[in-house]
C-alpha cells in the first residue's frame, strides 16, 4: 500500500471475518500486519518498531470505536471513519 499509516476496520471478505478475532489491517510501506483490537498486539505480519507502537497506541485510544466498527462490518454495514493519529 502506498498510504503511510493507513488503517482499516478489518476483513470484509465473507468467511474470514468470522474466523478472526476483532482486528484492523495496518500497512507501512512494504510492511503489513493484522492487529488484534482487544489485545493490542500483532496477530500476523510485521511493522517496524516505531510504526507498530504508533498503531498500537491508536488502537488503545480508539478501542471502543474499533469494536463498534467491527460489529457494523459483521452485520454487513459500512464502518464509521475513525480519526488518524
């Protein structure tokens, strides 16, 4: 992805959303990671240390909004925009 620090609200493909715990996709340059919303840790992939710390801090600050978006996506609805860092 070309967007620095881009975050989304999780997997939208049918079947995958039910298999994974609530998470967000984070990308920085060539690096990509799935971040567990509740545990605030990388589930899969890798981000450089500083960028991972920023994403994790963002998840802590917006946990309630992220969980609400997760519920919306699971219900087939469009998630709300969440402010970046």
